[in-house]
C-alpha cells in the first residue's frame, strides 16, 4: 500500500513457499524451501523449490490466483531467472483480482475481503513480518504457520473462483449501436 524506496538491500526477496491444488480435487498441497535437501546446507537456496513450481506450471491448463498476473507470476519468473532455470511453457492465467476489478464495483478487492463478503471465510491470522523472519531464520514454528496460511489461502481462492466462474465463462456480447 505504501511506496518504499530502499536505501540498501541486504537480501533480495525470494519464494519461500507456495500452495496449490488441482481443481476438483480435495487435497491442498504445499511446498516450502525447508522441504528440500539443499535447505540444511544453504537456507537461501530455493532452486529446487522454484523448479518444482515450474513443473506444476508445465502441467496446468490454467493457473488461477489472486493478483497472479501482477505479483505471483512475476515473482516466479524472478526465481526462474535467478536460478538459471528454463521457464515453463506459457500458461493461461485466471486472475481473480482482475476478474473482481473488471466485473464488480466492490469496496475492496483483497482476497480476504472478497472471501468474507461471499461467505467463504477469512484469511488465517499470522504474526506478519515476524513469520517471514522466522522462516528465514529456520524456525519450525514459523514454517508451520506459513505453510498452514498458504494452504488456507487456496481454500479461499477456490471459493472465490467458484463464485466468479459464471462471470469468467460468459460469452462477450456484441454491442448494438
């Protein structure tokens, strides 16, 4: 929400964790940097995590996310670039933030607010930045919180997507002049 001009970057941001599910399946999966064998030797190395995300993207017909186009895809691309990986084939994107902005005049388009408004639920509470710091420091409690938070977001996202689907799939009508 605020524009910040950093004076000095001590560590560049990176993907720590992501969650996903295949549409129609019940199981929600999570992958985090700590789950890979390179983590114990080098806590900054997320190459295997990013490679696993590339594999998922390669298998997906569509990738659905909230703010996916402007944030998540770009963060993933940064990880792919910095780790010297081959990008996955282009995937079709359904960005529920874009759907919300294009189809509705809502008071807030945040995932948490949309899910609450639609009666789906709320985001899980967490400690904020200290959770990320804890993950960077290797604290198991912070990792557990991050992974649980990510998995719950998938539940909210799918609920919002299901409610938005009639607006996504409707044909465009020609305007009468």
